[in-house]
């Protein structure tokens, strides 16, 4: 007669071999984020904005939600969720907190550490995003940044800036601005954020002039943040703990068969 392993023994064995999962963490996938960005001019006196104040001689990046009604919070779109292990419930208005940054031009391209740069308010997600690098703008040293006549196709990165400015052709004729940020998560993944904003109907020369004259500029922005688990290299020699788990599983399997034969 064919013997079968008792369900109780099989359950214990499988439990020992099953991968662990942790509630409240996200490790892989992407989500779309949006809000309002305020960029201040470090050459101005103290700058007062609807999103907060920036001290004299300091450049600030300040954040609000997309409607400009809540400081330090941004929105997450549901259009691409769920994916990876990021749930649909993460999305919503004021779904994430985004920490203001001071003096970014001094740290662009250098290693930094801003814990909890982005944290979440929905779905019980406890993973936080630490900012470790702000990529320098790609047009540094080769762009058309002087405040001369605007022309379609001009590109500009102000000295020491993270921003890539481009003048787009009609019918919009708008200036588009992009930037990249990246870092680590508290769940052990890497993240990269690609962000974009645009100023409808005006070239970036006007944006730069407004920044100088008013002390700050603001506009809504959007971005995509992608989480990628860090690769774990497993050696060919099992650790003692691993060998112990395998031995325990084999012992349980043999014990179940012994009991069946004895019965």
C-alpha cells in the first residue's frame, strides 16, 4: 500500500523552506508621483513662498501636493499600480511625504544622506526612501544659459545645478525641466526617480529671469520612481544555519515515514 507523508509534517517542512515576507514593505516595482515644486534663488534675501521660507544665501527645494494646498506632501497616481510588490492602495492625494531640501547646488553629484526623503501614508507601507545622490544636470558647460534671445532647441544647466532646461517648439513653446534623484530604501532596495516639470508658453530664459526677480519659481511636477532589489550573491558553500534547516527538514520527513511504518 502506498504511504503518504502526514500533512502536519509536510506543513512544517514547507514552512521552513518558504521565503519570508514582511508586511508593510515594498521592494520592487514603480509608481508615478506628482506635486508642486518651489525652487528658490540663493542670491536673494530670505525667500517667502507658499510652501515655506528659505534663508538668505540658501537654495531650497520645497514641495506641495498637486493642488498647492498641503506643504511637504505629494500625490501618487493609481494609473500604473499595482506592479511589483507595490499595492494599488499606495495611491492617492497626499499619499506621500517629501522632505524639503536646502542648498542642493552644494551637494549635486556628491554622496549625501537624507533619511526619509519620501515616506508613505497609505496601505500601511513603512518603507522609507533615503536620498543619497542628486545627479548633476547633463548640459553643464555646454548649454545656452545666458539670458539672450530664446530659440527652439536651446539647452541649459545652470552652474552646479541638477536641472536640465530645454526650449521646446510650438505650439506649446514651453520650457521643460528634468532632473534625477536616487538612493536606497529601508527595505534594502535601490531607487531612481526621474522627474519633469514644464512652464507652458514661456522659454526657460523667462523662468530664470523670474527666479532672479522674484526669489523663487514654482510649477507642478511629475515623476516616476522605480525600486530595484539589490542583488544577493549566494555562495556554493551553505552556511551552518542553512545546513541546520535542511537537516531539520530531512529529519521531519524521515520521522513521518517512520511513524507510518510503525503504525
